[in-house]
C-alpha cells in the first residue's frame, strides 16, 4: 500500500499571504475581468504610490475613488482633522490601501523629498501655494503632476510631465496660457461649488489611466468646464519659453 506524505502545516506567514491573496481577488474581481485592467493592470495600481495635495471638497472624492480602484498607497498632504477623517474613511472603504497623513510641505524642497517614491502627485484643492510648490517639486523629483482648481468662470484641470520630459510644459506654463484666454462672466458661487466633485472624479480617472499606462490628453491640454454653459473645452498648451520654473536656463536642478 502506498502512502502519501502528509503536507507540512502552513506557517502563520504563508496562511496570512493566502488570506490576503484571496481578499485581493475577491475585492477586485470585477476590475480583473475588465480588458483595460486585468490582473496586470490591477497589480500596477496596487503597487503605485500617489500623493494627494489637499483633502477638501475635491481631494476627498479623488482619494476615495483612487482607494476604491485599488491604488496601493496614498500620501495625504493636509493638516487638521480632515485628513485623518479621510484616512479613516479610506481604511473603511478598502483596508488593502495604505494611507499616510502628512502636513502640507513648508517649501517645494520639502515636497520634493516625498515625491521620488510617487508615480503621480496631485494638487487637488486649488491652493495656489501648494500647487506652485508641487510644480517645482515634481520637476526636481522626476514625478508626473496633475492639478485641479477653479477660476471665477470655470473648473480647470491640467497636468505636467516636465519632471520626466524637459521639453514639456509645467503647470506654470499652463497657467500663463489660461491668463491669455478670453474671460467669461463669473459663475454664481452655488454653481461653482458643484464643480468640486467633478474636479475630483476627473483627476481620479486620469490618474488611474496614467497608472495603467493609458494615454492622457492633459499632458498637452488644459481641460476647462464652464458650468454656466455646460461647456467642455480642451485647450492646447505648450512650453512657455520664458517660464521661470521650467525654462532651460531656470530649471530646478537640485534640492539645495
């Protein structure tokens, strides 16, 4: 009579890994079936780190969308209880996501120290100072950058790959393009308030596409939404030769 050798008992570590893999497969089962995502794409999302600057009315839905999609690590740059509440909500939504709450950087040099581990940084809530800091930091750290903010008449979304491609425009270049556009009448505040969720959801969508190595029009365009007219506009952008941030003679070259 032949005898089969008894299988060795699972170690605690191996058992935990099997449980995590089973939870991972169950949680992302629908996304794994999507041709645009699949197992490889879901792993890319799980291995990614994204920095979110601002946890307000745009940053909150942005971070929750990214967590729901399975982005593995989120750096939440905000002060006060709001960021901690958001981190707690993310853990309730998806315990597989690691969240790190950080105070807003005091300078672009401080921000740049955090970004080399990130695939994408996002200036989410329209704070001009933070947006400018992340713009310089992303160039120094070689990081892709997305941003969303409001003008009196439109919601604006833009992106910059200047940290990876010196010939690409930075966010400051995009802002200069916007300054030369015809100014429409300001929209009523209640109408503009409705665009915060739009900014967060589109930023999340574009971030996920970038992490999945899909094309992103925002690296060559600004996206504008005029709520009064329900008008969507893609505005081509190019590098500004006199940009004080990313021009060839003024590029950020070090953290010193």
